[in-house]
C-alpha cells in the first residue's frame, strides 16, 4: 500500500467516524427520511416527491435490516465517495501530496458533514455533480469519446435521484458555447450519448406523463410555500458558509482557471459556476441546492495552491492552509449538527439565531433549527398510536390517517404491529389500501382544530375521543393530536376515494 493510498483510506475512515459521532442520541430520524424509507414498500419509477433512486437505496437498507446504522451509512458513503472523486481529480491535474491532503481536508470539513447526516437525495446529488464535473475534466484532458457515454449515464442516474442536476446542464451549455470546448457540439457521439441518457430516464418520464407530471405541481407548491421566502442575498451569503474554511482554495481556483498556464485549459469551469449560480438565483432555489458545485473547484484550487506554495519560505504555509478548514469547523461543530440536546439549544439560542438557523420555511424564528425539530417527537407519536391501536376492538380493520407524510412514515417505521398509516399528503395518496372495510379510524391531526375534527368525523362512528397528543415542546409536531374513532356507521371507503380523487384533481 502506497503512502497516498493509506492517507486516502484514513480520510474516508474519518469521514464515516465523524458522520456517526455528530448525531445526538436524543434525536429520531428526520421527517423526510421516513417517507424515503417507506418508498421501499412501494417501488415504482417515480414518486410525487422524488425520482426513484432513493427508493432503490431504501430497498437495500430494508434487506439489510432497516436499522439506523444502515440508514446513516449510505449518505456517509456518498460523502466518502465525493472525497474520493476529488482526490482522483487532483491526481488527474498532477497535484502533489499536499494538494491531495488539502483537497480532502476541505471537502471533509465542510457543509457535507451536515448534509451527509440525513438520508435524503441531497448526498447522492452532490456526488453526482462531482462525478459529472470529473468526467468533463477527463473528456477535456483526453478527448476520448467514452467519457461522453459515461457522462450521459451518470447524468441519468443523477436525474433519477434528484431533478436538481438539470441546473448543472443549465450552467454548462452556455459555458461550452463561450469557450473552445464548443467543438463538442460537432461530435456526433455527443448526440448518441444524449439518446442514451434519455433512454435511461425514459421510464421516469413516462411515469411522470401517466401521472400528469406531478413534478410540476410539486415545484409550484414548493415555490408558493417555501421558495417565496428565499432571500437571494441570503442565498449568496450561505454559499460562503457552506465551505467557509475552504474559501481561499475555491477563490484560488477561479484565478487559476483563467490565468494559470496548466489549468486555464479548463476555463469552462469558471463560466459554468457563474451561469449555474445565476440560474439558482433566478429560480430562488434553496441555498443547499448549490452545494454540489464546489467540490471540483476545491480540486482546482488545491492544485494551484500546491504550485504557489511549493518553493522557499512559502512551503511553510502548507500546514497552515490545511489547518484553516479544521479551525473553521470547530465553531461550526457547536451549532450545525444535532449533537446538542434540545434544551441546550433553546437556552443558547442567540448563537443559532445569528446564523439564521432558527428561521424555518415559514419565514419565522422558532426554538430549534427546523431540521432538528423535525427529528423529534416521532417515536413518541408511533408508540402512542401503537398503544391506541392495540386497545381497539377489531383492530385489524383500522385505518390510520395522518395529516402529513412524516407522521405516516414514522408510524410505519417504528410501530411493532406493521401498521399501514397513510395520508393525503405526498406519495401516501397513492398508497391507500381500500380493498377491505374499516371499522375504526385513528386520525393523526396537526395542532389546532381539535373540536373541528371531532365535530366533522364523530357522526360517522359510534364512539369518538381525543386519545393522546405529542407533548415534546421542541418537536415540530408538538401539539399533534391523535383521535380514535370506533365502530363505523357507514363504509368510509367511499369518502376516502372521493377525497383522493379531489386531491389528485387539484394536483
């Protein structure tokens, strides 16, 4: 084993170790994770919320036992592979050992540590962007046709994971036209590669077509409820925070791509980041959508700095350059990860508020960061629903209807009874099993409107009651109520079908 290989293995091992150490035992999974895990039970070529790749990973996790370890393993793996690709890119650029260590350190001690704690499509999305940029680098360097086909395949896989990768193309196409690399458009293999990519994503496009393109409804809903609160200036500020310890390296890459003799042949990357960020700003994208841009620029910047700092007294600055990302990570460690108790965060809220971490998608400040609050109360909910379910007569004929996908997913993940909770929210609207009648209803309702639920639903049942609620004040689901309705007077399936049709028509 060479020295370089040993160091790379060390970085990857440290990456996995940190990902598991940065999660506090007080926290459950995050609401999106429950939905993604439940998709393994409903495999398809598309979903209302995400493309199908995450469901395939969830199915593998299920085969491995569905434990927290494996749920957290895969995003950590994608983060480790991102470090590996950056390492290989630096080697392709003839970077020395210092450049390799600097690049790996910058990627390791960055926002990716936060991103890779959650089982969401974002971790693989960043990896997909990094791999595609690496393939572009290889094509520019070698002019070998095979990289076009490899790139089309990787793009298709990235597309089947998260549609966000389309922004990479939005930034890349005008950049190609502006540089000498525009000659790629005269290579007929490019168009055969495009056809290959289209063939690979066709099943998902057909699923979208047959389901009236729910992706557009999802984007419209996202724009109206979340992206409308996105401040473009905050978006730009947060780009600096994601890799704050690596800013010297990233900005060095911009200079190198324009003026360095050995790197300016890759100038397309300079224009690409400009056009991509402009596109993100125009569409008011969430700030973390752009994280996938930066790992490859860390590779360019590391190689350039290794040339600048290789001679004379400057070589003594090399250890400082490596330490800077670590030093910046130390204060971030104290606020950016769910490694502090909810009580501690609430008592020390100012440091979180200054960074804007207490601002949720509704544009308001709360006790905890939204992602942290979304990791609380789920076990409590599942245990209480499980207990209520066991107390019901004819419990096997019970419908568990929730207000949102997080509630339904958490119940399905934690409860020992293998319950099939559903919701009119997100993908659960397609997962109702109405093949049998329902005698009872457990209704999980978000906070407020207690009397409304009892008034509207109790006439259809013999007995109605508010059975329990979520009492964790730090949870986003705090105040969520659990109603129990027993002895249906009518076949409620018709009402459920009508509601499903109404919701789908609205979409």
